């Protein structure tokens, strides 16, 4: 399954909200440098879907706020 994620890094509060069926808005405290924000996003998405963070791949958007993630069914 593929989902779209819009990431806001370096915020004061972490949040994870579903915008539509396959689209999410994620805010993380970690900065968008040295892959810190991407790792935290994967952890939050994994917790939401009940999978291991290592099973989730960033398909597109490694260096941008808009990402496409692949999650095992």
C-alpha cells in the first residue's frame, strides 16, 4: 500500500493526522537534517499501522516535505 505524507519538521509538538484515505499530515520535533525527521516519521507511521518501522520504505521525497511511503499490506 502506498500513502502520501506531508511532513513539518522542527515543530514544538508532534502530531499525526489523517487528511484523506491515503494522505497524512505529520509534524515532528526532530530537525530536517541528517535524516532525523525521516526516521521519526517512519516510527510514527509504523505505530499507526502496527508494523515495524524497518518494513516501511520512502519511495519518493527523501529530501522534500512531501513523501510517498510504501507500507506492507
